[in-house]
C-alpha cells in the first residue's frame, strides 16, 4: 500500500486587525491559496469550540490541490493555532509534513 506524503507550506500574508490572512500551498506549488483566521476570537470563546472548521479556517482561495476540501488549510491551521496558544503571536511561516 502506498502512503501519500503530505507537505504543506504557509506564510503570513497580511494582518487585518486581529485577523490573519495566510498564503498556503503544497510544497511543490507556489503559495496560491489564501485562508483567514481570527484566533483571538477562538481562544476567547467568542467563536464556540464546536464551530464548523469552515467558519474557523475561512478559505478565501483554495490552493490547487485543495479545491474540493480544505484539508491542507486545516493542517496549516493546527500548526498556527498551537503556536498562537503558546505565544499569543501568529506564526510567520511554517509547514506541515506527514
């Protein structure tokens, strides 16, 4: 059985007040996808923890390989969220490899 490696890159694109907009894509692609996060609202409870991921991770423009679902944006979110919880700052750039 072949396992498919997942490789995602992301970087902070811009800040709009407390909202962060990230560019993301596969490691073989450019950063053509965009998604928006407001982690302060999530951590403060203003966005309930049972909120649909599509509301938490708002994909503005999916990357080429993430058209049907937003799995890659959600993977990037998990890394960014962990960093934000520890430091209260948005991660400037990073990746997810599995």
